[in-house]
């Protein structure tokens, strides 16, 4: 019996194999994460971009620890909180 494995990104930014799928997706270039059903991400995937830079996280805490920020579309309130707490010199 073959067990499915999924490649996830850990808090240290390194990929690892998991038997559980990720609960959040992200974009490596933009260092943004969001829900797997995010309308913005789904539109980007539909256009053919995004997929080669897509990463997955086991949970939200791991995405944050890896240095990714919340999506402004599907995680609007978390994004607003993140933006309000970001230092003035940090990239947005």
C-alpha cells in the first residue's frame, strides 16, 4: 500500500515530507501565505503563474515562523494586524 506524501515548508524555511497535507499555502517569491481556497491565489494559478513558487505549511504558526505574512485577501484581519505591528522599515 502506497502512502501519499506532501512536501511542506518548515519554520526553518526548509522543505520536508509529511503524510499530512498542508493547511495553508504560500508564495515563495512574495513570502505570503493564505487559505488553500484563497480567491487571489486561485486566480493566479488559473493564469498559469504562481504554481512553481507555491509552498505549503502544516499550520499558520509555521508559516509565520518561516517569515511569511498573511494574505490581504483571504486573511484580511490577520493581515491588518500584521501590517499594524510591522516595523516601518520592514517590507510590506
